[in-house]
C-alpha cells in the first residue's frame, strides 16, 4: 500500500494537478488553445527531441527494438479493436474508430511526462521514439482508416501533415548529432534545454485545457468498449507479448506503462477533420484521459512488483 500511495502522490498527482490547472483556467479565461498548441508542436517539442537524442546514452539497438515493436503493437491492437467491434456487432462506421482507439495512445503529452516521473528522465528517449512512431502511423495507416468514412474537410492529402510540423526533422537532427557525437555549443544547447524543459508542463496544461473544450453526447456501449480496449486490453496484451523478449526491465516497464495511456487526442482532431465518429471519439478521449491517472498508477504499481 505504501508503494501505491507513493506512486499516486509522486508520479500521477503532478500529472493531475497540471491537467487540472489547464482545465480550470480554460473554463474561466477561454484560452487561445491553437497558440499554445503551435508553441508546443513547433518549438518546445522539437527542442525537447533534439536535446534528448543528442544527449542520450541509449544504444541504437534499444531504439530499433522500440520502433519495430511499436509498429507491430499498433497493427495487432488495431486488428483486435476491429475484431472486437465485429464481435460486439458495432455499427460498421465505428469499426475504424475502435481499431484506432485500441492502437493509438496519447504517447506524447501524457506518456512522456509520466514515464519521466515514473522511471527517470534518462529513459524518456524511449517514449520519444514511441511517440514519433505513433505520429507516423496515425498520419498514414490511421488517416487511411478514417478516410474510408469521409473525405477530408479541406481535401488536403494526408501525407502533407507529416511535413507540416518540425517533429520528424527534429528526430532526424537529433539522431545525426548522436551518431556522429557532435557536441552542441552552449549558445545552442542551453536554449534547446530551456525550450525542451517547457514541454512537459505545457503539454499537460494543454491536455487539461483541451478537455475543457470537448463537447459530446453519445451512447455508453461503444464508449465502454473503446475504453476497455485502450485502458485494459492494450497494457495487458503488451505485457504478455513482451514476456518472450530478453530486454532491459526498465524498457519493458516503459512499454507497458505507455500502453496504458489514454486514447490519443490527435484522434479527436483527425476524426473532426474527416467527419468520422466525432462525438464518439471526443467522448472516448475525454473519459479515457479522466481515467488515465488511476490506470497509470495501477500500471506503474504492477510493473514495479514484477
């Protein structure tokens, strides 16, 4: 019990507090969220990635495992979500949503801070690679699934989204710096460190503020199924699938805890753009995020007992 209370107060409580501040302030002040999101995606997150890779002590073997495992995990969970929809006779238009709800967690502005608090900043690089892999997958396979239901609102090709943010270039730059062991001058490294350090608090603040703007009304059946797939099936199946692999225990724990993250907020944005199950997606993102502190606490508690 002492371990559970310690995790709750030292790991997940800071997450809840920062999300709560964002939620309350946006309710009171009606913040301009696009500006906050632009700063996060265009400045703070790329700086965080470049600095994390350039100063990482993680081997490329570990990074490679994380990437290919995340790709395999995504498609297996998507297939399970689709199959669960068929099994429970969900409407055909909801099958793609269930597949992505199972496969696509909030591996960025929820899981990166959580992993850092739970396992230390030195392993956040694993979570950065998970998030980057998910970003590529959601803008390729994810968009292909969503586009089956409707055309994009503006008719823009889905692949352009990959190049509209500096995330992928930041990863590439960070990897080059790591491969060639290029030392960064202080006038570059210090601003990167400061900008990157702002990512975690702003990401959680923005997540809470975004929840304050979600409006939804939909049935409980599909909501319950999507939450069960993301918050229960995904971490349990991830744990079982990692048993055969002889990997570092901390990396295993990161993968399991990351799998317990709520449904990715980007799914709600894309569902709006492609006019696909908008209320259902918004409701699932909201409820899974509200449940995530409790689920994450339990997940961290259990992996520390393994």
